[in-house]
């Protein structure tokens, strides 16, 4: 199954690096945040994620054909951004491929950026960021950058990645920011980046992201619609249920 | 019970016709209607015990130019003009013409609603419409 999806390297990968993943999910928080990160830090394209099972498509940027899921790097950071919805049936293969590749390339930490839908999002001026950790020892590193998520369900690629990382003793943090469910949410992406700045000591400026909020929401409308279909297929709504067991 | 069965059948038929429309219209179903210069917005429906909450994502909307109609107890129509004309070129797409000056959506309600008592607000470019459920 894992071989269904492959990471193809086309440029230098740092010897040690932090991997950031921005996959389309609730509010497209990860996609928007990771895209902003790539442009802000002027990251170079270093690879792509390929599969014969992905829809037969490319994306054109400046007239150049690209894979819709690509890897970018700058310094000790590698970012994976997917600018198309991930078919629900390939979620497990994609998660396995990313974690296996990261482990084989000596990754230090895997940080995934996603959204956590809340009903009162319209009334929140600053969305709160939560973090699910692969290991309790990461709490110290997290500091006050995000609140640790103690109980709950996570559904989708990030859930599988976090579990696999925990099993492989690979440090992983999944940042989940309060967001709209099926509307692109640049404000939530900005909050996630502010949290990431604290964790990694970065200085990614988010004012530009906030200023372009309306433009981003409109441009991302179609990807959001397709992502919503895939989220329904993987029963994403289960994230809002309460786990039955305790202790 | 018969009421629930009727709605279920209606929803099935609605889905069926949407699929037919998709097949007929082919690629031009992404929600950018160049002929009508309108955009189909993203929306979400939440059904509560007493009311239905509809939200509609309307970036670039002119707050004073939003119209909500309830032509039937199972249908809401939203039209909202944008603050300025939006073109594909604004979004970096040069090979497609067309400009857009409004959002239009005709939204099927999963349960019957009544117009009286309807309230709405626009915040963060998102329209929220609260509609009492029909008793």
C-alpha cells in the first residue's frame, strides 16, 4: 500500500530538517499556511509526491507544469504543500509515504498544520491553536505556542501520520487551529504560523496573509469544495464526537 | 413519518437532478458563471431542533448589497453584490475571460423553514441566516 505513493526528490534535502506538512483539510488552514510559508521564506522546490492513483492532473505555475503536491526547502526546513484535494482512498498511503520518507531522511520533527472546526468561529477574533503530540516530552518544546489536546478524535492524513510517528518514535506535532469547517480560513492560517514561529523560532510575517484574506478565500474556493467532498468520504465529522473510554 | 419519507425522496431526486445537470454542463460547473457574471458561493447548513442556520462565504461582498429570499419553505435564495468587479486575471488566470460582480445561490433546505422570524448578520465576510423550522 505504501508504495502506491512515492516521494520523488529533485533537489537537495537538508541533512537534518523539520518537516512541515500543509495538506488540504478543515478550513484549508494547512494549505494556506504552508503556501504562505513557502513564498515568505522564498523556499526552493526540491521534490514532489507522485502516485499513479492520483487524478491525472498537473498544475501550471508561470507556465511550468508541476505536480500538485510538492516539497520545498530552505535551510533546515522542508515543507510539503498539496494544492489539490487528496482522494480519501489514498489518505493512508500518503501518510505512510510521507512518514517513511521523513524517517529515511533523518527528520528531526514532523509538524503538521490543520484546522479544527468550531461553530462560533465567526465570533473569534484570534483563533486558538491546539496541538496533538506524538510524545508527552514534546510539551516542553511546545511551551505556550499552543494548548495540548488531551482528549478527542483526529480524522484524516494527519491522524495516521501522528500515530505512525509515535510508533516509530519520531517527534511529531499536529497543530490544529480553530477555524471554519468548509470555508478557507486565512486568519486561522495566520494564527497557526504565529504558533509555528514560536516553536521553531521563525519570523514569518503574517500581516500580508491577513491583508490578502478575501483574495485567498475566493481563490481557494474550488479546492475547498473538493476537499469538503473528501472530508465527508472519510467521515471527518467524527472529530466532533467525544471518545467513549477514559482513564 | 410520511412527511420524513417525502423529504427523503425529495432529497434523492434533488441529488439525481444535480448529477444530470453536472453531466450536461460538463466542465462549466465549478461555480463561476461567466454568462451571468456570478459566482456560486460556498455555503453550509446546520439543522438544529428549532432552527436552521445557513452560512454563506462571501469574500469581497458589499455589506449593503445582500438580498435573501425564501421563495418556498424548502428553498433559500441569496444574492450579494461584490464591492468591485472580480476577474480571473485578478487571481492570476489569464486564459479565461469573464468578470464577476455578484454571488448567487439557490439553496435547498433539508427541513421546511418559515420566513417570518428569519434573522441574518454579516461578519468576517460570512453571511449567517437563522431560519425557524416549520412546526
